[in-house]
C-alpha cells in the first residue's frame, strides 16, 4: 500500500529524472497535482510531501479547496461556463482551458472589476479528435489577437490533451503544440511574445513523453491520488 504522500514524492522525483534525461533544467517543468477526484485531506497529504500546485476542473471544487487552502496555487483545467467565470477568476492562478472568445471577454471584465490581470492558456485541439474541445490550430492567431486587446487577460501559452491509448499519437500531438507555440511566438509583438512560453501538456499516462517534447506544465491526477494507478 502506498500513500498519497509517497505517490507524490515518487512522481516529483520521476519528473526530475525525466527532465535530466531530456537535458532540461528541472525548474522548467511545473508539476500540477490534479486533485479533482479527492478531498481536502488528500490535498493536505500531497502538500506535506511538497505539492503546492493543484488542478481542479469544477468551479465548486475550486472554490471549496481554494478557500480551504488559499496559500496553494490553484489551476483551473476544466470546461468554462460563462455563469461560473466569476467564481474562477482570481482564485485560479492560471486558467488552462480558454478557447471561446466570449469567455475571454467575460474573464477580462471580471478581472478588471477585481483589479487583476488573469493569466490564461489557450486550449488547442491539436489532434483534431471530434470529442476534444479547444481551438483548431488555425484559429489560435485570431484568438491571440483578441486577447491582446484585453488589458486584464494575459495569455501565457497553450494547453492540449492528447488522445489516450497510443503514445506515438500522444508524442505527435505534444510536438505539434510545441511547434505551434514556437511559430506563433515569432509573429507576436515583443511584449506578448515574452509572456507566451508555457506548454501545459502531459497527464498520468503520457507526461514523460510530454516533457521530452517540451512541456512546461504537467497535469497529473491518478498517478498521485489513485492507489490503483499502475
Ligand atoms: C483529469 C485531468 C487531468 C489528470 O488526468 P490523469 O489521467 O488523472 O492524470 C489532466 N488534465 C485535465 C484537463 C483533466 O481533466
């Protein structure tokens, strides 16, 4: 039997090893512990083992856990609904899953009221799977141009989810996101390009490949919080 703390430590050690093997500085990669399936106690267990970035995909859970542990960094990785944006902005240090223009405008409006700039990532459907949400790669430049006009939204990079089950397909997806970021950076005004660095990609089954392909943020749930994950 392993505990949440042990699984977090093992995962964090493995992330460091994979960075070193890939020739990347370990500080390049942020480990987000996706706590969406667990409660406050497991969050505390992981935090005692060193976790300070956590990911949630539902506004209610984000609010509950953020309000219990405001000292940790909470990431919103779930589907955005207009009527819940007010609950997410300001609580999330980073919203990973923005892809609709009207959500960008609403985030800007709420962040303006709060007197903050909200950091976001644009979610991209690199693989083109019908079941996946996100912008088509060719629609990312238009969304970036819109976001540039919003003073209270800062786009820090891109996020994607790879199809599950085939690691070669996952690798191609991650590589595609990195290439898209690199191409777009060259076209952006200098100030916007300087912020546009993050690649949120890699989950329990494919995060090591994602790091090899340039991920700067891995989102790991089951490998940390599930005793059954092999
Ligand atoms: C649940 C979830 C994760 C974590 O997935 P695991 O396979 O449990 O590691 C990562 N990203 C998003 C967007 C998720 O919804």
